C-alpha cells in the first residue's frame, strides 16, 4: 500500500472513532 492510502485510511478511522465518541458522549449526557 502507498503512504497516501495509509493517510486516507487513518483519517477515515479517526473520523469514525470521533463520531462514535461523540455519540457516546451525547448519550451519557442525556
């Protein structure tokens, strides 16, 4: 795999984790 591909994959994973963390945070606050 190219380094560019890895950067894209990492960005996608981070965005997914952020979305999950945000949803969990909102759920716990509710």
